[in-house]
């Protein structure tokens, strides 16, 4: 029998499911138990096909907009958050709805409202078109939130009053890129107010730090996650910026390019906040089938965050 080549697999920790994703998935499962199928879900509950398909098999129906849902079935809003107009419309139609917006996204919504109430115009750092950005911008009237994606964008915005500004951020951005954008905002608008650093959540920050800790000692990095998952894509960028040129996003093991893996001695594995651990194990097993694998856990933080599901799902009946 041919001998397998040795390979060290550095497993980043923390990785995978965060508290907000865990809660959102539980909300759909508990809603299905409480009200039976079908339960409608506006937008992918979390950005992972495997998770979405599992819930679809149990009776969840995924739609993009509320007008695709019937009045008489419950609807759940995804973890990314929704513009204010969405729950308002659900209320008008007297629908049962459960909001699975991550509490850390809701916290940013509250910040935006507080600044708006104080008469400040907002600058949001985030990615155009991402559902979280649409949801957060949709907390305030049109024109009240200016979006910037890059340092260059900062020079292009034209606020109503440069002295009356606040900033907020998407929760799943690159910590380093965002620091540069915040610095550019503060340089152009010295009076701008905002959070102590940014609004990037603990899970995003921790997953990026774990990748930085392994990137310098690996020949390749695989990030398990979906192409529409912002935090997963940032992990790939962080891996490259921290010195691992071959950093790739894979949805699951069958997407690994084994030709690119030829001759490597070490690989790093992590997973975005919406990727379940079963997909991580699948990737490790795929390496074990081809290499003599030694797994080394690289843990840079421990997480014990947990969010409660909304009361309506905890109450009987
Ligand atoms: S990545 Fe952060 S903000 Fe998004 S759901 Fe997870 S904990 Fe919440």
C-alpha cells in the first residue's frame, strides 16, 4: 500500500457557528415545532446552503420578500436584520412574525436611531447590497445614512453638515480594513462620533484573529463558508494579507482543489460564522483520506456567548 504523505492540519479556534447564527437556526426549528410546516423565512436565515437545505427539508420555505408569503402562515426574518418597513408591513397584514435578527445587529440599529434622534447624519461602513446593510440603512429615512465601502469612498461623500455626523459599521467586516476607513473618516470629519472602535462583532473579530495566528505557518488555508457570507470572505482576505497566498473559500469538501494541494506539508482550516461543524469534519476526513494527518488546534480565544430565542417561542401553546 502506498504511504500517505505527512500533513499538519492547523484547526483554527474559534471557527464556525456564532451565537447569532445558532439562535437564528433554533428560531426556525422551534417555529416549525410550534406552528407546523410551512413556516416562511424571509431571505436565507443564515448564509449557508447546507443549513438552509436542512431547514427546507423540515418544512421551511425561503423567500426574498414578504409579498411572497401568505397572510396566514408565520414568517421569520433572517439573522442579518430587516429594514423597518418589513415588520411594519407584517403587522399591517396581521401576520405572525418572529425576528431572528442577531442581537448584535439590533444593537447597531439602536445606535443608528439614537444618533438620528440627536440630529446626526450617519455614515455606514459596509458592503453595498448586503442584507445587513440594507436592514441597517432601512432603520432610518432615506438619505440619513451614507454608505462607504473603502477609504477612497470617504472623499466622495457629501454630508449635510460635516460637523454633525456619526458612524456605524456592518458587523462582519475586516477589522484591519475598517480601522483604516474609520481613520480616514476621523481625518476628514474630526467631529464624527461613533463606537469606541467599530461595530464588528466578537465572532468576526475572533475568527479573524485565529486565522492571523496560523496564516504565517501554513502552505494553504481553506475557509469553509458560502460565497455570499461576508464574514467567510473576509477570512480568506485576512489569510492572504497575513501571509498565506493560497487562501480559498470552499463550501464543502467536494470543492477542494486537490491539484493545488499537491506537495503541501501544512494546511489551515477554519469556518465562517454560518458554517456548521459537520462541514469542518467532512473537510478533515477528506484530508485524512489522502494524507497522514496530524491535527493541531490553534485556539486564540474562548467564546461563551449565547442568545435567548424570542419569548413567543419559549412560551407553550
Ligand atoms: S456574525 Fe456576529 S453579528 Fe453576525 S450573526 Fe454572528 S454574532 Fe451576530
